[in-house]
C-alpha cells in the first residue's frame, strides 16, 4: 500500500483523492492551509450575497472523508525534499509520501502597484479573500475593482447585491474584448452600465492610497490622475499558478509546473494538476494552462489512474465554458475567438433587448460547424459537442437548432431568424426542420 499525498483541497485535488480511493486501497492524505474541508470555490460569491451558507457549499458531509479513508490535514507546506520524498510543514511536522500530487491552484495577479499590500485590498480566489471582503463591507461607501473578466464581474455583482457603489477600472477598450468578439463585448459593457456600475474602460490603476491605519482609502487612475475614494480595492486582473515558492525546488517551472500528457513532472513520483499545471504536450486549440473548474476535475481523475498504474493520457476534450454577467448567462462551445480568423465564417444574431445573442462559427471551406457563443440563451452541451466533434455541416445544424435549445418549452425560439441571417449571407434558402423536443434530442444523442 502506497501513501498518496495531495497538496490542495480544491476540485482537482479532491477529485484525485476520490478516484485514487475508487481505484485502490492506498493511504490518502490531503493537505490544505485554506480550509478544513473541500468547498465549491465558484459558490464564494453566493455566500457573500446571502444566497448560501458556507456549509451549503461543501459537496460532501464532514463524515464522508473518514468513511472513505481520506485523511484531511490543515497544514501549510513550506518545503519539499524530492530525494527523501518528504514534505516539511510550517509547524515543523514532516510528511512522507510515495506519490505526491501538487494541486496548488492559482493566486490573484499583482503587478507591483503602489499600495497593493494595504489592508482592504484583495482578490477573489480563496476563502480568506471572501473573509476580508466581508470584514471591510460594513458601512462601505464604495468599492473599486481593478480588472475585468469573470472574476471582476463576480466581485462587482457581490458588492452591487448589497447596494455598495462599485467602480470598475478596466484597461481594455471594451469589457473582456481579449476573449469575447466585439459584438458580445459591447453588449456586456452596456449591460454592466445599465446595472449602475461605474465602468471605466481604457484606463489603468496608477496607485492605491492608504490611510493612517494602513488601509486603502482611494485609488488613482494612471492616465488622468483622478482620485476615487473607496474603502475596498478588488484586484481581479486575472490569476496565475501558485508556484512561486517552488521555483528553486528542482521542479521544471515555466508559468506553471510543467507536466507531460500523463500529468507527471520532472521529479519522480510527483504529479501536478489543475490551475498550477502547464501542459508540455498541448492539445490543439487549447492553452497550456487552463484555470477552469471542469479541467481541474478531469485532471484529478486522470492523475488517479496514472498513480494507480493504469496509464491514461490527459485529454481535455472540446473547449467549453459557462458563466454569468450579472443577469446574462454565458456559454461557449468550441472555437469562438475574439477576432475571427481567416478560416472561419460566422453567423451573429442579437435580440432587440440587447441581452440575448447567438453566434455560430463554421469553416469557410467545408462549412463544418466549429463553435457556439451564447448569451441569455442556453443550448444543450451534449448536442453542441456532438455537432462539433462530428464535423456536422452548418446547414444541418441550422435546420435542427431546436434540438440544442435548452430553455423551457414556453420560451420563444429564434431559430428562424438565425437561419434567415445565414440565407442572406450565403444566398441560400434552407428552412427549419426540427423544433424543440426531448425525445428527438435523446434519439439524436444515441445515434
């Protein structure tokens, strides 16, 4: 029986522990200095907004771990001795391992801004970040958020839910335009403003000023010198792998811990998964580091098989992501870059309410479907994935869009409008064949 030690109790580390237990009788220890138990990191915002309690975010009851013989240890690892296969804790305790899994997660980016270490300045990644937000929210007159993306809008919604005025400082000229196509980025920018959030585009943070108690009191915009009074500053300009403390340890580290397709590092019996892992054999169309919940879960399962001598290569499958921009739900499947490459054509439809849109990308030569970008309208993951992986012709997709639509039956469909856009662009006259119907969807997925 081997001792498998996992550093990190996020989705990747806990998935690894659960699958090692399913596949073996190994001794398993999960070490974390963040919390005693695994919780859903994506639910942090709902704790602050009062929709959930912390205990509601724990997917498993506290007794689950003992029953499944997974030991939980609240410690902070300060050093790793790969030759001796041992870990040193800040408390002085030594933990020996046979197999080590590094599931270290991410940390909020800091770019050396003056004042970034003041009290009342933080990101939105850890449970401790949430605690700091809560501690500074009483009688808070204004919060300033530096950075856009998904974390920035989550933090803005959190403060907004408590009627705390929010200013967002975003360096891009349109919200998240390095990820979203221009039409969708403009729509989201307008939606943020519609919700009375003070969105400042195309500007950068100059400095954070502190008061006599060492807490943030204002920020200064670099380009204009404008000073904005605030009692909390959220730094949400992305995240990066939490690997700085390991850079002199003997691990091969680029931006993250470099791993092969089996998630092995250059050190014997040491693996890395989740946000901290950097793929050396990158799957086409994917990034070397993907700080996404579902990829962390997939890596956790994959690494368990490799630890248990059942060699499996990591395959992230088709790219997808989902999120929410205040009131607008977002889904993306496949290839939908911010700027349309030469090999793709696109169909874009937007509702007159400026809160719903559908983008469908297809190859300009063979007309095979390549990607979907959805705002305010939900499509079935399995249907979109099947169409893309099977290189389905765009006209077949358009004629059967009803099978993808996930919204309740009384919701309005816009498939005919989308087909009309395609017909006008391509000089065609195709018509809708299949409307929404669960029996048709199941038959299609089983075909």
